[in-house]
């Protein structure tokens, strides 16, 4: 498999963006773009947790419904969800109906709510490696699933009580939130391309 695909617009992209319009839009506008803010990073953490064991396109297509049923991922609101909300979420075919993941989002929301404003953002970004930490990947096979930084971030979050924040999940978050730039060499989004 090639590591790049060229779209109808003539732009070379990371091959995982494929032919799906929503995936290409996500690649072009979001993935690898620095994301800040406690609410935004809580949403990203929650969706990456739901993605564990599934393809990201599944989550991306369900993201509008996730945002709707999880109150825009406002931690203070989600933290107050009770048994009736869990039952409502488990009955909603528009999201991933995984009881453990739903409970983790609610629990994680309470942890974020109780943090100082900007604390989650500062904590997560403190694990972002410097741009020179490793060379730009030339092939998809050069992109790791886990790094020392994602493992350290996972441990720091788990120590605080966060759930569904394993090292692989946290590396996916680091990629999508722009803490690392894994656009393949030659991709139009790659720095300097």
C-alpha cells in the first residue's frame, strides 16, 4: 500500500484519508492541527476512548450525535449525568453503546470539572514532544502506535483517575490534536511541503 494518495484536487494526502469526503476533510482541516482548550481536549479524549477497537471513520460519522447527546462535551454538564442518562445513552443507536466507555466519559468529565481552568490543556500539552524529536515519517510504517510520550501521558492521566486513556489511545489523541505531526513526507499538510 502506498503511503500517499492524490485526490481529484491534485493534492497528495496521507493514504489513510482515502476516498471518503469526510475523512479527507478531517485530514485536511483537523488531524495534526494544534487543538487547545479543556472542553475540546475532553471531547477528543472521550471520542478517542470510544474509538478503541473501532475505526476512526465510525466515530467521525457519529461525532455530531455524540456531541448532541453528551451536551457538547461540556465537562460540568456531563459530570452530572446519572443513571437515567446512562440508560438514555445505552439506548441511542446514533453513538457507540458501550456501558464502560459511557461511564468513563462521565467519570472523566467530573475529573475535568474539578481541575483548574486550563489545567487539562496544560497537562496534556506538557507531553507533546518537540518537533525535532523524530524525523517526519516517510511511510505509514514509520508511524508508531505508541511512544514514550503517549505512555507517560497515559500514566499521568491514569494517576489522576482518568479511564480509557491507554498509551495507544493517547498517541491517537496526540496525533489528532496536533501534539505530534505524523503527516507523511509529501503530504500537502506536512510542514514544509
